[in-house]
C-alpha cells in the first residue's frame, strides 16, 4: 500500500490545468453517470418523467449518504464497517417509535443524527484515542449495533411516520425531489467543510499521518471528529432509508456495507487515503444504482449481471486511477 | 501512458456499446404476448431455483409458450434493488409480476403504483401487506404449530428439544416459531434447551446443531425449519444416535425418515414445510386471470401445508409424483433437493426435470386449476396491513394432540 | 520521503521512559500470540460456569473441527494482509472449490486424486487474477478482490443455473468424517496445517520476504526481494486455501450451495486482526491468527448456548470481540513493558 504522497500541502495543491483537475476530481464519475443516464433514457424513455427521476433519487439517497460518510473515513485512511449498524438502528427506531407530523419528523432527524453521532463517538474514541485499527473496532461496533437493532425490533415490522414517508419521497412543485434536496444539502455542507482547516486536516492525516502531526495537526481530535461526522451522515442515511421503505427491518443496513465501499472507490477516492471526495462518492453511489437499471433494460441475463457489475467496477477504478496518476506526473 | 488511457477509454465505450446493443428488446412490444416478469430476491439455493425453474417450465408449456414472454430478474437481498427492479418492470409495461418479495412492507408503494397501472402482482411463499397484491402462500397453514404438536406427540409430552430456526429478523421464521412455541409452552414436560438460527441452510444447521450438542448431548428431539438434514448429520457425527425430528421437505430428510437404518437409530417424525410449487400455482393463477379464464380480486390465497409422516414416505420410480410417492431417489436428486416442488392436482404439467432445469415436459399442455381457492387467514404485518389475526390462529389442522398438557 | 509510519504510537515511542531492554527481548508478536491463547483458555473454562457440559473434551473437539475452516482461511487472509492487501474474494472462492468438487468430481470417482488438485489450481487462478489486477492495473486490493468475488459468484450462478448438483468426493468426506489413529481427521490435518503454515510464514525465507514487502516495499525491492512474485503469492495461496475450505465444507455436509462461503469473510478478517496483525501490513503471525480463529469459534459456541434472545447474544458477541481487541492492543503492551522494568 505504498503511496508517493509526501507533504500534505502538496496533496491539496491546486493544479493549473483545469482539465486535469476535472479528471482527477469528481469529473470522471460525473461524466460516467451522465453517459450511463443517457443510455438509460435511450432504452427506456419513461425514465425522463419527473416521477421516474424522483424514484431514482429516492432509491439512491440512502446509499449515497452511506457512501458520503464512508468517504470521510476513507479519506482519513480508515475503514468504517459500522455504517450497516447505524442504519439498522435508525431504521428500527423510526419504525418502532414513530413521531407524527413535521415536528415529529424534525425530532426523528435529530434522533437519527444523535444515534449516528453516538456510534461515531464510540468509534472515534476506539480508533483515535485508543489507537485500535479502524477495521477491527468498527467491525466490533457494527456487530454490537446489529444486536441492538435486533433487540429493538425482532422481525420486520413497525411503521415509519406517514409524514416522513410521504414528504421525504415527494417532489416540490411536482418536479424537484425532496431526497435530491437532502443530498444537495449534504454536498454543500461538505464543500464548505472541505475549505476549513478541519476539512484539510482530514485529507492531511489520510495522506501522511506523521507529517500531519509534525505540522501541528491534532491527529487524534481530527480523526475523532471525522468518525462522529461520518456517524451522523449514516444516521441521515438511515432516515432516508426509512422514508423509502416505510417500515423497520433490523437487518436493513447490511446490504449497504459493501456497496458503500464500492461507491467510494467508483467515485475515485483512493482507499489508501488522502484524496478523493464526498461528492464523487455520492455520484459513485448513484452510478451503482443506475447501473442496476441499465443492466435490466439491456436484457442482461439475471445470472450474469454480477459479471458486468464486477467488470465495470474494475474498469472504472482503473480508469480513474490512471487519470489520477496522469495528474500526478505533470 | 497515453496508450493505456486510450485502451481504457475504448474498453469503457465498448462495454457501453455492448450494453446498449444487447437485444434492444427493452421496448420491443409484441402485441400478442403477455409480458410476465419473475422477480427473485434471494438466489442460489435449491428452493429458490426450483421455484424459478417451475415457472420457467410452465411458461414454455403449450399454449403459454406462444402467449407469454417470461423474464427472470434477480435482485439480491437489498430491498432497494427489488424496488428499483419493480419500477423498471412497471415502466416496461409488465402485465404480471410473479415474485418472491424480500420484504413484506418495503415494496408496498411501488406495488401500489404498479396495480394502478394494471399490473398483476402475485407473490409466492413470502408475502406483502399491500392489499392490491395477491399472496400465494402456505405460511398461514400452520407449519410451526402442527409440526410442534407432532413432535410433542412423538415425545409423549416430555423431553429436551432444540429449536432450529431460520433467518433472524425475518417474519416467516417469526411466524413459524411463534406457532411452535405456542404449542411447546403448553407442555411443562417439554424443555427447549437450545434455540439457534440456521439460516435455512443444511451446513449452518449442521454446525449450529453440533455446537448445541456439545452443551446438551442428551437431547430428545429437534424441531427444525429448512436445513433439517444438517441436524441429522450433526447427530450422526456426535454419537451415531438419532431422535424424533420434524422438519421441512428436503430429499435427504425424507429419505432418512424412510430409511430402516436411521429408524433403528431412533429417527421418526414428520416432513412438512415450504413447497416451491407455490410459484407454479401463483403463475398459473396469474395467467388464468390474464387470459380471462378466471376472475379473482386481490386476496391472500393459502397453499396447502404438505404433511408427510415417516410412515408415509414413498420413493418415486418415475419422474413425477404418482401412486402416492413423494420423494425422488438419491440417483436423481441431491440431498438438498426440496421435494414439495411438484403437485399432481395443481401442477400436473411438470416433472422433476422441470424442477431441476426449468425445461418443459415434451408434449404437455397446461391444465386448468381447480376452481376453488382457499383464502388464507390474516397474519398482521405479514400478509395484511391493518388487520386482526383470527382467534383460531394456531389451530391444529394436521394432527391432534395425543398427549394432554 | 517515504511514509513508513504504520502506527502513530511510534511517535509516542520517542517519549518512552524506563529500561525495556529485558522485556524487549520478548517480541511483541510473541506477547500478542500468547495473549490470544490465554484468552481462548479463559473463555473455555469460564464456559463451565454457564453449563457444566462445556469446557469438556468433546466441546474442544467440536471447536477444533468447526474452527478448522476459519484457521485455514486465516492463513491465506493473513498473508494477504501481511503484504498490505485484503482479500474479499474468499466467499466466492470457497464456493468455487465446493461447487467444482461436487460437479466435476462427486462421490465414487476414481480420478479424484488428480482432479482435487485441479480444483485447487482453478481457485489459484482466481487468486492470480486478483493479484494481476492489484499489481499491474493498480486497482486497490479491496476493490479488486470485491470485484473478483462478484464476478466468480455470478459465473457460478450461471454455471449451475442456480441449482448446485452432485455429491461430495470421497476424499473430502474422509477428511472431515474420518479418524486417524482415533483422533478425528480434521484435527490431525489442522495441527499439521498450523505447523506448516507457521514454518512458512515465520521461519522460511518466503515469509521473511513477505514481511519485508509489508513493511516497506521500496526497501524490499532494494534488498533484492523478488517483489512481484512475492506480491502475487499471497493472493494465490489465499485462493487455494479458500478452495480447500470449500472442498472440506462439502465433505463436512455432503453438498454445496451457492452461498456457502458468505459467512466466513468477516470472521477471517477478524481472526487475523485479533491475532495481532496490522491491517496495513508488515506485522502479525499465523499463530496469532490461529488464536484469533479459535477464539471466535469458541465464542460462537458459548454464545450459542446462552438462552438469550438473538439480539442480546449478538451484542455480547460484539462486546467480547471489542474487549479482546482492547486487551490485545499495542499501547497496553508498551505500558506493561515499562511497568516490568
């Protein structure tokens, strides 16, 4: 896992050539998504209706948010397996303790953020303060969270508050999907965060921890907060998932675990840390979801969709890392 | 460097081109054929593939081979993926969707939208609570309580038992176990010494039973959901002794029940459980509605509970269940083959090859289904949304208690 | 300037006080391996408090047989992690080994002597493919092996058309159900495997090469380590181990299913990490991984006997893994060492 990153500030250097910046940033995955979407619309004209677009956003939102949180941890050179646990707990909590109306929805969002934040707090303590390996610590917390979810709700059931279910999957002015607005909000917060010293520090500790520490960054605090932030994002993912499925399922988070990593990698974020972005990972998640639909419309035999998905994953990662290295060698 | 980029670009574009070019059947409409989708979630175990194969075989049997365009879609265990698949199928103009839903509630809104567009939704084995969908399931027929009572009878009301369950957090497992515990709790002499999740898999059952046996080597009986043959293997590994067992209908288990050597070691019991044939029944019902031969409003339809006690097991000689035979020999099927995939009343057009490979029987034609459909009892949260369970929910239908609590 | 720091605790080493010369002779890896072993024994014997039948020889036998699969897997996974990678393709390769064993070979096949190694070779090819992707295409191991897993699983789904058929090869059944001089065969094979694995990783030149690559790949290259070949080797070995486990599983339960490998992925990583390996590579021993694997198996066996609801059992399982990780961590050893002197 050797990288040629040395000094953190050079990592964040602004490259002169806008084409390279485009290619090494989220540009590539956005381009891929647009091409894929064009293909999808060509195969299935009904995809361009505002209903279908909203449905796609609704379907994408949970994975996109999970990938966003995962990206934060990956950038800081870690792994976070607890995404599955947080989402499951949030989902069953919303289904077992529904709170009605818009006020109830705000309280529910706060509850999800609190659940995710607390798990992130525990993870942050274990990884940043006690120096446990992130993959191991978050594996343990994931298992514990799974258990908590099963204690709250033994088998699928419960009902999420109707207000949340209808409003969060609806469209404003019958055009703009609410879930899209949520995603947009998260992206904006991230773009703002990226410019703060906290945001830069996350990249720095992922690129080269020793140098970061020597240049005055409080590695422990940054890593700790990164986990809390990621946890809150997972909570939000659980909230959006509950809005779409309308019920509680104690294992609802599990499918999103591996997919969150795939989305992050697809978006071009290196798993060795120090580069990449939340926006790119969100688009990576969107690409995975869209890929399902494109493969469906292409008539690929159900048995072999896996082969396509795996190959495309490899191709996309190869392509984006090639471009990234092209940017480096300049 | 540049070469590599060019190569990769070419590869990506080529892949997209292939994807686009693949039988651009997506929107091709053949005016006459019905578009039927088979939507699976889980895949890769014998039960799921046999159920899918039966539908595929039926769709290729005359006259449906001319009338139906069947497409199988496997979504995996992620409810989001199945929601997305349903949306795509509705957009493609599906006439009917025969499906094994991954969740009893998460898919409801998509199903409702599909119903509004005139799509028929037929769920088999697993159910949904959306009222516009048809559920064809044996779930309400009381597998849990009936098999539990049979075990209690075999143990004469006293003994230590294992509970081998399914997948944690799953409503089918919960319903079965609730029914079984309802019966076991009535008998103070019956003690559940170990309860474990076997994920409806032979191997996991074997491993979990082995673990339970280390702590409780003197078990007297086992109540098992699918994967029961693994429990027999674990018992044999541990001490070459068997106990009364109830389970589902794997070929391995049924053959063991009828095997004199196994019986001599103490095996007896009942083979019941989930029949993959439900998929074929659902498909034929859907087709009869589509072709106008039947009028049926959305409802929950009960598929009868298979019930084969040890003394009723009979090995088949041919490739269908005739003369009362109910299990195929080991030369024909592996031990994990789920036996209740054929049904002489409801599915006379298919044989064991259809179940194994999805091939139609040469020369067969679709036979009409019996006119009567049995309505299933309400199972709140499983096959109906806001409804009440009937008072006689755990009423025994296949056995009677020979021992009083 | 190369980044060689694998753990920020090394910064704290600069501030270390106390004379640790004596205690430093005991390598940290010996300490972590011993600790895992002690934890295993503690768990085994405290199990007696729950149920007198536990902690007995028959439980130990069951644990060793059930743990066999995880131990073999943790060898391959451990080697991959040692060189700084991660192998997520284990589930699919296990299934590949199992399906090929039942479909190509089956029971009563006189050719199984050379067909079984052929199955292992095919699995090795899958590992080779992953290695090629990681080394030449520079795809991160996490993604490459995940993609390989998806592709192989899909290929198997298509190949079997969803219905795996066939029976277990005789040798596989003999391996898992037979006896060698009165001891269950899996336990004998397990002991032999552990010895061979330990010799390979800790005592052979190849093992040293792998440690070198995991610590600092440039330095290894400069030291004339055959870096490329040594980077390919772990993936191939891991895949072969997984294939072997698939064959063994088929022998154990007389059949193959398409999901048979799924449950072993996270436990294989957990075993290696609990056993003291660093996920970034360069540290860890096979004996430690063996300890981790057995610890998880014992834990699973004990948890299974608790009469609690599944949710609570899961919480307890996760908590004990967490406690194990906390007890086995780096800083604690440092503190213990400075205490000793």
